[in-house]
């Protein structure tokens, strides 16, 4: 994806300017949009180049946050940032509750059944509202859709790069 830079995570996308004094509308791409309220600095991905921006002010506005960056003082300067992603380093991530993981940590895990059979690798996570669905890429078969439920996902071992699942009857068919 365009917003990914090794070691950094996208938390928002600049979608437009706001007014004529250099403010920008940002749509949050984080589960923790409140982070924008007290943010002092953020990284911006401008065509694959990482730059640091100091935040002068930030406030919520409808479904967006409006941010004003130091040195971006007019609409023309702000316009150059439109479409850019705002990033933070992985060290700045919010801590998650136990047995909860960031999507980027789940993608790429090798998935095994409780009896040790290899199923494939997690290639995507679909957020459905009720529960996430892990898409498992299998050789020469359609992807397997595994619900992210405690009774199905028995173990997630990020250090080992694996997930252990017990599939409900008929899920593989």
C-alpha cells in the first residue's frame, strides 16, 4: 500500500484543505482517533519520502480532524500535502489489551490446525463489524475465511509467526 514505510504505521490520510490558512482535513485510519487531539508531531509520506511535521493545532470537525502544521500557512502549501498519509513510528502505537493484535501483525502469520496441519498464510483481515475474518491463502484452492473468534483461534504467536486454529465443521469445504 502507498502509506506503508518500514517501521511506520498510517494513522490518517490528508483528504483536503480546510480554509485558506494552511489547515488540512485528515480522515483517521486508526482505531484511536483521539490521538490527534494532543499530537505534537507526525510523519508524512510524500511520494515515498518521509518528512516530519510539527502540529500547531488539531481539532475534530464532523468525521475528520483538522490539523494545522508549522510552516504550512496558506492553501497553496497545504494543497501539496493532499493525498498524503500521516504516520507514526511503531514505538508510538497505543498498547492493546491482552489477546488483541494490530492487523499488520496478523497478516503474514502461518496458520496451522490444532493437530499441526498447515493451512496457509494470512493475507488479509476483513473487518465486518461483528468480528474480523482472516483470509488464509491456500495453494490451488480458494482462500479460507476464518472467523477471528476465541473458539476458533486458539493461539497467536507473533514471535513464532504462527496462528493455531480449530476450524468449525464444514468451513474448509
